[in-house]
């Protein structure tokens, strides 16, 4: 007698502890099915890869333009001149702002617009009040001895790690900058007394900061004026009220103000280009819709071609649920594979591009969050494109399917 | 509640079965008040012209379709009352299918095709491989285990199909025109194999064929015409 001791799954047992192993058993079948039409699968995979490279690239651009919004301090407000940020505000506002209820303290920055050797070496440099500046920006990590040196050196400047690495600057170097805004005739000399790092990956470490007193003494015009104030407020939930009070304080003065949370301020900068989030969402929406059609068509074709084989699987005991799972697993494998390759390439490409855009777009990088979102997209894409072919496979009557073999 | 009934040595019991297909507004009566009993261990051939309902009857016995009326019991179990998961599970445990066009997965090797029904079991990979090796040895194809279907002859592909049908050691082997796509020599080899499975391994086999040469190998032949059976002789 031909006897094989075969122990089958209990189909009614939802808690079957063999379920994990069961899924693994089908990996070979799923993989082989995917490789059935190599050219078609490769082309579909390629289109998914390209879509995810684009996703990664646009995510990096979005990060570069509005990424600072997420890192903006919720307890910080920016006060600028009401009409335009290029109009200056009196330094005397600082003391008045600090007297407003709800304000902890205020400090200021001014756009220096310096050029190091040639204009393409762009990076931001701003004069600040070192103590208050470091206090209000805890995301800037400067060793205490370097902070001390900064306070002791009138021409001292601290520079972010990225710019220091870019130009090979080290502590003790003397750096000359020209500023067409503040003086056409002279070159400004700065002593690098500190190199700071960012607390978070998204912290911009390209700017250079130097002392306001050195700047104010040396500039040819605008003395006693600054670019904008940064305020630390006592209670972030009172931000809107404090902002109103600040603007009310300077209403009808020669330099009226516009006060807004730091996040909104950064968003405002990015909005000069356009609604970045909307643009990115629109492009990605079109790309993924196209990919949805391409992958959906591939999967529908794949299932139609295999109607007979699916009938055989059902005949030998595969349940409808298992057939659905097989088709969904195949479509998900295709999209996740494309997603992982695409995101990996996007990461590599954005790293290279980031090095060349360090000055213009210091926050240009593919954030980890975007990688996870991309991975989620790839799974969702697999489920959406696979569900209709899977349902088609599920509804097949075995006897009918076998006739189509 | 169990739907098991006493069997009295009868493995397949088909009683007063009717099968009606609906094509638009038209009703097509394929089987009409058909009854059939197959004892365990029998090799039965079902013959009849095209459209006589042979494959439909085989599908009912194999749990691939359900009768419009009547009952189908296998080993005392009313399979016409099973549905969904239960019916799929029953098929996995009790029936092996052999198809006219072999119906192998072209992307899998012979041994991986044979392994397919075992993927539904608790067996480990090593145990599955052992069963696959045994089934391939029974059909005489151990040396072609790693070959893909496209590199096998029609006869060899059908042997793989038979190995897939017996690898779970089913109660019943259902063959739908197993030699219909083969030349005489390869067909004879397949019939030899089926006969051996019946005689040496005790498998109950129901084979649909329209080839008298094939039906001659069976212990009993029944003729089906216009959805009704006429008794054949026991050899």
C-alpha cells in the first residue's frame, strides 16, 4: 500500500501556529510567478523604481524648502518689518518687546549676504548677540570653550560643521568676506573661534554667525538697525496672543511689525516659490496614479494568463483566501521591490546632489520619515493593484478555470 | 454535527444527482437523476461522447462542483453539503486529480510541481521532499525531478501530474482523459502506471475517457449518454 503520513492544516483554526511557516512555503511559488514574464516584470519594476526615485527626490526638495518648519521652535516668534523682511527694524525695539507680557526675551539677526571668494560659494552669515542667540537656539551645539572664545573675540565667528567641512575651515582660521549690502569698499575679516553641530539631523549647519557689535561698528549704513527679532515666549499656547501684542505695540510707528511663529516664518520663505507641499503632492499623485495603472495592468494580465493554473491550485485544495493571498503577495512583492530599489537609489542620488547644493539648499536630504512613507506607499500600491486581480482569482469557479488551461 | 454515513465498503455514492447549467435564459440539463456507487479499491472508467456529462460527473465526485439536486458521498461524507474552506480542505485530504493537459505550473520544476499539494500540510521541508521523492519514484521519474515541464515529454509531464495527484496519498484518484493528449506508447505507459497504482497500491481510480483502449484497462466501464449512465460489465 502506498501510504504517506500526511498531516494537513486545520482550515478552521484561525490560531494555527504554523501560519507563519505556511506563508514562507509559498515564497518560492510567488517568486517564480513573478519571474514568469521577465521582460514585462522588469519593465513594470523599472517604472516603479523610477516613480520611487522621483518620490525620494521630491521628498528631499520638500525637506529642503519646508523641513525647517518641523524643527522650528514652538516657543519662538519672528518679528519682522510689516511690509518686507528687507526693511530694517530699530534695535531699540528689543527692550520694548521684552517688556510685553508673555515674552521671555528677544534677540535679533540681520542678513549679511557676504561672499567668500566668489558668489557661487554661497552660504548664510548673520550677525547676532552670541549669548542670547545660543540661549534661544538650543539646537545649535557649541562646546563651552568655543562659546567662551566667541564672547571674548570681537571679530570671532562660529560656523556650522557643514560649511567648515565644505571649505576646510578650522578653528583659528581667518576668513575674509565681502558684503555688497553693507560695504562695497572693504573686506570683513572673521576669526573662526567655534564650529557648531546640530542637535537634530535636520538642523541646518551651514550658516556662520558673528558678533553684532563688530558688524554694527563696521557697516557703512543702517547703524542701530537689525533685520528681524526672534522672541522666546513663556507659554507656546499663548503664541497668537503674544504676536498680536507685539504688533499692537508698534502699530502706527515708522516701522510697523509683523509677528508670526517661526514655523510660519519659514513656511513663508518657501511659499515665495509656491505651495511646495501641494506641488509635490500633485506631481507624486500623477506619478503614482500612472504607476497604479501600469502595475494594475501587469497584475491583471498575469492573473488572466494563469486562470487555469489558479484553477489547479483550487482543485488540489487551496482555499479562496489562499489564492487571494498569493496574488496580493505577488503584487506587493513587485511594488515593494521596486519601492526599496527606488528609495535606495533616491537616497544615493540625493546624497550626491546634496553635496553640490550645500549652500543653496542646506536641508536637502532624504529624511528617514520619507523612506518609511515610501515603503508604506509601496505596500499600499501592491495591495491596491493586486486586490482586483486577486478578487478575480477568488471568484473563479474551479471547473470553469480548468477548462481554460 | 457530522455528516458521515455508513459506507458498506462503498467509497463513492452518487444518488439521484441532477446538474443543470444556466446559460443566459437557457437551462442545460447535463446530468439527470444519475446514481452511481464505486467500491473502495476499484478502477472505474467512465466513457461517453463529448457533452455526455463525464467531466461534470467527475467534478461532482471531486468536489469541484455541486449538484443541482441529489447527493454525493465519499467515504460516507456528504461533500455536496460542504462549502468554502471545508470543501477545499476535503479536496486536499481526499482527492488527487490528473488532467488531460497535465496542468503543471511551467515556472516550477517537476519536484516543485509535485510538492504543491504538500504546501497545505504541516510537513517540514525535509518531510515534503521525502514525500515528493517517493511519489516521483512511484511514477518512475526520480531522474527528472529538477526538470521544468517544457523540457519533459508529454508522457513525462503526465507522470509528474500523477505524482502530484498521489503525493498526499489521497483516498480517490480522479483522472480526466489522462491519455487524451498522448500518443499510444506514452498513453499505454500512463495506463500501466494507473493500473499499478490501483492493483499494487490499492488506489481507487475513476477515469474519464472516450478511448476504448484506455477503458479496457479499468476493472469496470460505465457509459454515460445524455446525462444518464448505462451499466458496464465488471471484468
